[in-house]
C-alpha cells in the first residue's frame, strides 16, 4: 500500500500506522445509510464514533500480530487500515510452524482480551440492564456492549480458515508440522479460495463488503502461494548462480538519443553504465524514458545517472534479493564481490531461472 494514498496516524513501537483513503468511503457510506434510516445527527455521530472505536480495536489486533512477529524475529514495516480491516506489512515473517501459529493467534487474542475487559466493565464495574436496552441504533448506553459484540465478531470472523486470513494461517501452520510448508500452503490456499467464492456469492445477497473481502482472499492466497513456491525453489541458490556478465553497456558520455536507439533492441531491464571502462551505475529503462522527457535527447547519460541503487553481494541468498526487488520495484541490480563490480542480476533472468528449476525439480 503506497503511503501517498494513506494518512499517517503515528508510530507505536516503531511501526508506522496509516489509514488508507478508501476509509473515508466507509464513513461516507455510514452517513448515507444513517440518513436513509432517518437517524438524528447525534445518532449518526454515535455510529461514526463506534466505527472509529472499532478500528482502534483493529489497530490493536494488528499490533498483536506485529509485536508477536517482532518478538519471534520477524520485521514489521507498517500497518494499514482499510475499510475491510487492518493489514500488517511484514518484511520478514517467522516461518517455523509454531512461531507462525503464535503470530496468527496473537491478533484475535487481543480482541478476546478487549471483549473480556468490556465484559468486566459491563457486568461488574457498571452493571447494565440488557433487557431494557434498545439495539436499533448505537447509543451511549449500548456502546460498550455493542463494541464487545463487535470484538467477538472480529474473533469469530478471523478464525474462519480462509487463508490468508488468521484462521487460514493457523490452519496452515498446523498442517506444516506434518508436511512441507509449500504443500501446507497449497492446501490452505485451495480451501481459502473456496471460502473466498462463498464470501463473494454471499456478498451479492447480504453485504458488499464480503465481495471485497472475497477478492482480497483470492488474490492474497494466490500471491502468497506464488511467493512460497519461489522460496522453495530459490532457497538453495545465491546471486552468483544467476549473475550475468552478458549485459548491455553504455558509456557515461553517450547521448540519451543513442541510449534510446539501443533501448528498443535490448531485452534487459536496463544498461550498465561505464566510465573509462569502469562500472559507474545502472540506467534502468524507466530512468531513461524519464530522462528523455525531462532532459531531452541531447543530454548525456551522466546527467540522469542514478547511482543510488545499492549493489548486492554475490553470495547473498537469492530469495532474499528477490523479495527486496519486489518490495522496492527494482528490475535490475549491480552485483559486486569483494567490492568489485562483477555483473548484473536481472529480474527477467531470475523469473526464467525459477521456471527452469521448477520444471526440472
Ligand atoms: Zn489478524
């Protein structure tokens, strides 16, 4: 989720929490529905406050996952709030079945704790008479009870074994004790997709949010399964195994016009730029097109050369580099060994390498 589409809310425990712009659609939707039901402005405000309180619970849920993951050696970049719930972006996930089980359970567990605290409040601290309560709208009287019910709903809904939802992750980690992580993920993904289709069909009749959640599950399950397939195939290799020295080259003083002419003839994702025969940087296809737009074709390669691309070490694990390239949207990287430039790693070659290894595994 790009941060420019999100509003930053803060950085608890060093984890950036932001809310996606589509969240405002949810608020708008609640206002429209409430007006349609003929509610008073104060009642509408109550409904909005309720949704905000619920989303605080969702943030705490995601923090539950995140802190458990960090404790077990994972890395969490950020938490994004969407109208359908929260999402913790982890750049490194604990992978041992037991650890994964704990991380997946930690989120729903937070909502159990919140529900229990609200229950104690409602039945011991400020006892309420539930029978006399009106549940047609949210009021200051029924607010804590409704919030307790909503937290229990979050627990139950998240425990549906629809991978990559929490229940699906718990299921996968339980399977992974007995079989490979790849096979466990495949089974969890297949079951997840069945649930996704059920959600989408149910959503057509009951609640449009279920349709969106269904699609999220379909895409999420597929994406994560693909990722684990890559991991399974690539885990025994390092950058050295696919480094290419057969790259396309430009000189730092070449004109952008010359570079553009050559661009259409190469299949690589960019050029290696050299100055007096020595490595000077990488010029990606995108950099070149942008450079032509901003500097014109008479400019030289050195005018637009981006030397901020971090080179990778030859002996680095291939899957780690692959994840990094995906995350930073890099298509080509310079490779070094003992500080010396050795060649490039092109994402295209990495995909081909994966397909060949997978076919011959
Ligand atoms: Zn969760």
